[in-house]
C-alpha cells in the first residue's frame, strides 16, 4: 500500500480540522447522555464514541508524522 507524503502545513490543517470535529462530537455525546430517555439515543451515542476514538487515533498518527518532519 502506497502512502502519500503530506506537507507539514497539510498535516497541521488536518489536525486542526480533526480537533474541531472532536470538540463537536464530545459535545454531542454530552448532550445525548443528558437527555431524559438516554436509552433512546444509545445507538447515536455509541456511533459518536466510535468516531471520537477513530479521530483520536488519526490525531495521534498525524502527531507522529509531524514529529518526524521536525
């Protein structure tokens, strides 16, 4: 599998976008978990938490790549 080489600026921008999305997803989870009938939102909460994990992994990989470019 081939990997594309990204510039430092592209990686930094990707990380900024992921951080923004993570912030919104975490807020969504808090909102859904605070609902009166939380079991009704179980699947949405699970999906949001899985996305949070995926974005956290992506952020770590981007950080590693940025460290290699220094």
